[in-house]
C-alpha cells in the first residue's frame, strides 16, 4: 500500500448503490467513510457504519475540505444529470451516469464545473458504461479488423421492470434479460454473424398482478410495448406475491463483450477477445467500481489534474492501492 | 482519426513477431512501416511490404529521426534483455519482454536508457504479460476480496516445445497446454477452489522421432522432465513428419484470467470477472498489441513523457486512433 493517510469518501444517495459503496469501503483499507447525504429525512435512515453522520443534501457545503471524493449514488441518470455538475463545484466526484446518448453533453457540463472549481470528476463509471467500454476500446485497438458484440444478462433490467410496473393491474414485476445461447455460440466460434435484436436476447418477465386484473391484457400490453419488448421474444409468467418475494428480490446481472477479429496475411487467423461478468449483485459491482475510480480521482486532484475524465483517461495504476513498482512485481 | 501524419514504425527482428507487426501495420491506417532490421543477411530476407528496406542491426543509427517507434521483435526474453536498453537510447520502443521475475530489473535498465536519451519505452506488452496483467489489476481493484485464477491454453507453448526438441532422438515436437475443464467449471461457478498445478492444466505433446529412436525412453524423458512436465499429467503422441507438418504448424493459444470475489454485507454476493482470449495466432496477437502500445509510446514521447512505462501506466485513450471526444461518443 502506498499511503497511510486514508481517502475520505462521502456518499450522496443511500439507495442500493450508496449501500454498496458503504460495504465496499470496508474492503479498501486505504479508504474511510465520512458522511452519507440523503434527500430523505436523515433521521429515518440507519446506516451500517458506526459514528458516521447521515446528513441532508443541503448540508454538503459544510463538508468542503473534509471529504476527498464524493461518490454520487443518485438513483437514475436524471438525478445525476443535475447533481454531478452541482456537486463537482464542491468536491471531487465519481458517478455512474449511464445515458449513453447524453454522455458528451454531460461530460461538457461536468468538465466546466469541475475544472473551474479545481476538482476532478470521473463520470460514467460502472460496468456499462465502464468496464465494458474499456474492453471495447482495448479490443478495437488490438484488432482493428473485426466485429463487436455485447450481450447483457442473464440479469435483471431495472428499466424494463419499471416499465412493466407502470402497466394497469400490475402490482410488482421483474424483467430478466437473457442472451440467446445459439447467438453466443456462433460469436464465440468466430462466425461473425449478423444478428437482429431478436436473435441476441430474450426477455423473461415475472409479474405479480392485482387481484382480479385481466391477465391476458397485461401479457399483451407487455409483449407489444414499443422499444422495450416489441422487438424481442418475451415470456410473461404470473407469480404470487409470496413467491415473487422469495425468488426475485436479488439483482443479479452480467454480460459479455466480445470482439471477433482477424490478423495476418489476408486476415487468415481468427482472434477472439471476451470480457465477461457474472454478478450476483449488479449495484454492488458498480459501487466497487466507483470506489476504484474514486482512488484515481483523488490522486488526479492531488496532482492538480482537474476537470472531467472517463474510464478511457485512467491508467490501471491509478486505480490500485499498490505503487507502480509493486504492480510490476506482483501483477505484470 | 485524430492525425493525418502517420506514425513511422521500425521492426527489429523478422521472425513470427516481426512478420505479425508488418501485417498489423496494414490494419492501422495511421501507421507506416519505415524499415526492417535483422541480424541475418538482409539479402536473404524478403518482406511483404513494397519499397521498404531490410537493413542490418548496425544500420539502425542511420534511421534516428526517421522512425517514431521501434517494435522490438527479438525472439526471446534473452534477446530483449540486451536489445531494449540499447535501442531505447536511439528510439522510442515497444517490446514483449516476458520473463516475469526479471521485469523489475529490466524496467530499471530501460528506464535509465530511455529517460536519459529522451525516449519513451513501453515494456512487456502482449497478452501475458500485457492484457492479462491489466485484467488482473482491474479485477483486483474492483474486487479487493477474492481469488485470482489464470488458465492458459488450449495452445502451443514455445518453451515446452523447445524443451522436448532438445531430447535425444526427437526430430520435432509441439506441446499443447490444456486447461482442465473440471477446474475451469468450478472457478466459473464461484467455488473458489484451491487448485494444484496438476489440477489446472494438462500437457499434450506431439513428437516426431528420429528413425530408430527409443520411443519409450523419449516418452519417459518428457514426462519426468523437472518443472516442465513432472508436475503435470502429460500425454505423448508420436506422429509422422508428414502429419506433424499438416496438423501442427500453426501457433494457436489463449487462456483466461478469472477473478472470483464477493461484495456486500458479509460478502454475501459472488461476483466473477473473466477476461479470455482465443487466438489462432499467438504471435500475431502480440504483434497487434505492440502496435496499439506503439501509438501510446509515440504520443507520450511527443508530450515529453520520457522513460520506461508498462501497460499499467497507459490509459485506453492513448491506444486508440480516436480522440477522447470520439471515444466518449462511440464506445462509452
């Protein structure tokens, strides 16, 4: 370990992601939790770390100089779109902003806020965007001639589960995205198939209906929902509330990024790179990734490297508690 | 693409790796080959790129200022141990030095040579050391509580093939390293098994014997060879020279790095990260990796960032022909 002084972490937002950051800090001996910030009533929240205050968002200002990096754990991309630029004026930050299309605009806003106030903000950290993005860039640089494939799942899609819950007569729902084995097999073999949306993933929905609800109509509403379900083969299974709670309260996810390319004269050799994740807890994996990048944000700020960054700007050595020399000896 | 000006590449050593770099350059439109250097008689070597000279090693000096990055393609770690520190005084370099134990010492030598002469040298680039090393560091940073597993193969081990060829009565040989399915299965499931050397890989050897050689003695010599084979379950198959040439002239390889860890309260969630490669040509994959890092070496040198670097010091953006803004838009 290179430092004795611990990196002081703040958590903004105490949902699944914030709780994950809290447990993640305990796994990193060079970090400590300083405070948790919430939009709810702080008195209603019981955290798992002793002697750490739970405060209101508006109290954040009082912690300027006392927190090295704020882990932004807002529930959605919408939250973060507002929060990151605001908080980046007070603290170094890490976030998991995941609205791919809006990233360039978000980057500009955060960059301006962080740079002008001498802070460092690493945005869009997690697995996708995040580690999957790195896998795509690395693989494309090594294999310029090739095709990219990203498969998600098997795992819970929060967005699709929410969409089902908005249907009339639905009490609760969870949607699992499942990659199609046949497609994955062809890609791993190096066949470079052209795959339609329907040929890559199926969608499996567990639904708790309200008493007396029209199940046939609910099933039809799900399967025909534009963008979310209409382009997929979707299976709807109705379950009791009891079974739902028992079997579907976890948030597993995962997926794989595959680059299938060729090298050599006339591209005669196939080369396949795959990066894959199998996660029992999607939010906790993201939380731990946020912490590794919090370490990088802290170090960049110490070196007066201010402004916004993404995972593409961060060398592995900045993520690690070990020094370059230690890494060369142990991990190279 | 960010640049019009092409990066001028030199190749030192025209074996499998050098040939791979030559074909790789054709896949990267921002690079061009300037010269190939060899210890053999340049007249005996025919390269595949038109109007590019083949020169003797000692002519290298004449190319100072005309080559941006020299790709060092010496045949072995022994070659590179001498060549890199020498050539790093004249050019920016990339190499695939793979003697893990000697890396710290090698790094110091190269760092001194490159730094004092204002060059940038990225050492130990390839897949292991290289991309596998990055996978190990990334995964360890994200999952501090966990276990690392590296499996190699199925693929040809050059070192083990060479060792067999040194046995009396052996005309030719190729050794395939094969990961044991049962072990891989347990690791991917998250069982975190403790595995002995024998439980991780088997070794399969195809041998062409000289006429009249004692096959039983050869088989015994192989299976009992210290370090190389004695700790493994080894299978020896004798084949005719004809079949050997037909079936065993390629150099496939690959493998996977798995980190199996836990997150959350009491580590209740299993999280598995896997990085895997399936390569029809081991040297060509390494060559293409050298080129991606040659781009980074060139840029660092342009920014006066001199000295030795490893893959741990290089952010993804430096490897890519695209700018940061382009990467954020296309790959994040």
